[in-house]
C-alpha cells in the first residue's frame, strides 16, 4: 500500500503576488524556489526546505475560497518571536498563542486573507 511520506507543497490563493511574496520573505525569510517555466507568471513557488508554498494569483472570475477551516500550518523554531513579528506586521491575529499538551500554536490571516497557523512541537 502506498503511504504518505510528507507534505510536498501547500497552495495559497492570492490577489497580489508581489505583496504576498514580500510578506513571507520579510516575516520568516522564506525565499523563492525556482518556478518551472511551464507555469504561468501568475504562480510563485516559495522554498520551505523540505516543502514549498505555491502562491497562485486567481482570476477575478473564480470565487474566493472559504477560509474558516482551510489553512496552512508552518512549524517555526521560535513561536514567541513569530507571534511578535506577525503582531508587529499588522496582520490580523485570529488567536493568541494556544498552549496544548504536545504543541503551541497561533492563527492569523496573511496579506491575502489566507488562514495561517504557526506551530511549534
């Protein structure tokens, strides 16, 4: 039986590719991954080490997805610093830091309204 071995990428719908890419670069130092030439100019790949975030500019005709349960969870090495940086950036925080038995996390909206979870296990 085939088994999942990891997350390859997460795709976020965005209006403004440049603003979204700058947000991730400035917040966590995430750089651009080489985007294959067969992808349109409306797609940017960001490098997260063993996985990627794909930013995709959606057309005006496509309805905006419901972000209440859809989210991307990114593990960070310093959750308190990440929280302070998101707060200082002016992005909308959806929670304070949540303490769980095996992890800590918080949720916020990025520049494009995507729900993001930063976590530390």
